[in-house]
């Protein structure tokens, strides 16, 4: 399961609402317990670098990705996964999301309807990126 701590959650929702009606994206940092429970303590908003209609696509700017990796190392944290928003869509994991994902990482999808937070779910893709199982999420 994955738990988003309040400060990180506020950053994620604010980023998703500000980006509306486009998709936002970002990186989640934190730690993983021995039992596999993940706690996200820091969320890093990133630039959506997708060159096209961003209402249903995102690409994390590689520069922001590198910056997030560096920040994780500096803070002694782990990159646990990524978040993005679905403007006026449910928080499901799309075929494109699956294709662009990596195994192991948590992928939190925030549904934003008319600029307001609606719901969020987290998914983890399998090794062959053919299936992404929902992961229990608390925030
Ligand atoms: Zn998506």
C-alpha cells in the first residue's frame, strides 16, 4: 500500500488543479518499510513536456526527472513513483499510461473535474507492462 503524507498530497492536488484542463505530472519521493508499505513525504511537480494536446497526455520533462532523482539522493529518500492527473476523466490507468510506465513504481492518478479534486487511485505495472494492479492508497 501507499500513503501520501499531507504536505505531499497538498502539492499534488494543487499541481493537478493548476494544470487543469491539461494533465499535470510529477515525481513522488519517500521511503518503503520492510513490509512494502510506501510513504510519500515529498511530491515534486514537474513540467508536462508532451508536445501535443496535453488534455490526455503527459511526459515528465527529463530535466525535472533528473532534478527529482538528485533531490531524493540529497534527502536520503527513494523515488517511489509518479503522479499525473486526468482532467474530467476518472482515475483509471489507461493503455498509454501502462505503455509509458515502469514496473515496481507506484503511479498515482488524480481525477480533476471542473478544476476540483474528485478521486485518486494508485497502480503498479507488472514486469511486462501488460497489466497494472491497483494498489491501496491513503491520503
Ligand atoms: Zn493517465
